C-alpha cells in the first residue's frame, strides 16, 4: 500500500497490515461487481427506504369520523361549474393573450402561449372569478326560497366588540393627533409667510434706497451743470392713478384725470421746465445774450414816469427831479395819537 493509503487507514482506526482491512484487490473486485458506486461510502448498514403508503380505507374512515350531517344552511357549500364567460371578459382574455404572444415573440423566449406562466395565471384567476359568480347565482335564489334575507336591513344594529369608553379614547387620540398635524402645518405656513414678508420688506427698502440714491445723483449732476434727468420732478407731481397721474401736491397739483398727471401738477412741472430751459438753454449761444441792441434800446415800455406826489423816478416820495424837496407824503400817526383818535370816536 502507498503512504496515502496508510494515512487513511490510520485515520479510520485500523491497521493496514491486518487481515481485517480490505485490500486493494478486494476493493477492485467489489467495484467491478457493482457493489461500490461513485461518491461517499458509509461503513455499516444503509438507511431503510421509506415506503410510501396510500391507505385509502383508513383515509375514508377518518373522513367519515370528521363528517357531520348538518343542514345546508349551516354548511353553505356548493358544487357547480364556472359561470358562462361574459363577452367583455372574453374580449379581455383574448386581448391579454395577444399581448402576451407579442411580448414572447419580441423577447424570443421560445415558449408558446399555452405554456406561458403569466397567461396561465390570468386564465386561472378568470376561472376563480367565474366559479364565484356561478356560486352566487345559485346560492342567492336558494336562500330567497328559504325566506332568508341576503341584505342588511336599514335598522340593523350590532353590538360593538369594544366599549364606548375605549372608542372615546381612540377618538380623542385621533383628534389630538389630527390637531397636532394641523397646528404644525399652520406654524410652517406662518414661518414661510414671515420669511416671504421679510424678503418683500427688504426688497422694498432696497428699492427705495436705490431710487433715493439715483435722485440725489441726478440732482448733483443738475447743480454741477452736467445735464441730468428731470423726469423724477414730473413723476413727483402727485399720487398716480392707473395711467400715472394723480392728486396734485402743494405746488399746484390738481385732481388727476384719465390721461395722465394732475392738471395743476403738469402745469407746475411745465413751468419749471420752461424756467430751466430759459435759464440754462439747450447748448446754443450763451455769450452776449444780455447785451443791448437797437430793439432793446428803443424799447421804453419798462420806463416809470414821475408820480403826482412829487416822487422821482420809481415813485419815491420827497424827491423831484432827483432833488430832495422836503415834502413827504402822509405818514401813519403814532401810537399815542391813534389811541386818542379811538377814544374820541367812542
């Protein structure tokens, strides 16, 4: 024997040289005779084969012991064939079969529609439905013939399985849970509205600051003579209506009409615009604009003649021809004289 055989023999607990162990020749003879088969071989007796018994008589006897002769109303068992297939169900089954056949052809599963598991399950569920339908069609008339009602009456009353106290506790618990959820939703909505309001407030403040800054920048440009936009003066004439006009301000703004700003406000803005244009011009000639010419020299419309009271040019009292005459117009009496005059009148 080889060294490997000696190791196996020692592990098995017997001596390889003893006559009790099987030799290689004996094992070969047993394998040739078919006594040894491939796989793991156990020493000792093989387990007994379990004999399957079909004791029909014993099963029938046990069934007779369990069976009880009760009336049908207590058993409510029915043995019937499936109900006829309705046209809509037949159409549905046919449609399902076509869809499954197309799917199997696309997937190249190599399975026919009759052997398809999915379609067979659909047909099996349809058979269950038809079987239940046939049972209902047979049982309802049978119960009616026995004067047994199959519908619950309107005044039906059944004792509750749980007490009113227990149900009130459940109702209170459900109400508290629902109120808690509503409160949480309201709080979350309030937080969102608060965030949105804060955001809108910040945007409005930023917009106002920007408008104020732009207005101050335009005013600085106008003061420095660098042009500038004067539209903010027109827009500030009063409160705007839907077209931009509105109620006038202190400077003459009237009530707004349909087509624009207030009546007085527009006139005031136009007057200011004309005054600015007259003062600063439009970029044309500005030198010698106040120099006299022939027309201005001949124009004496602004000349003021002497008045009757002896006043000189400009109507100044006590002067005549530029000389002081000493005659002054009537003056207001003093305080004491005025009081005397008042006492005399009384």
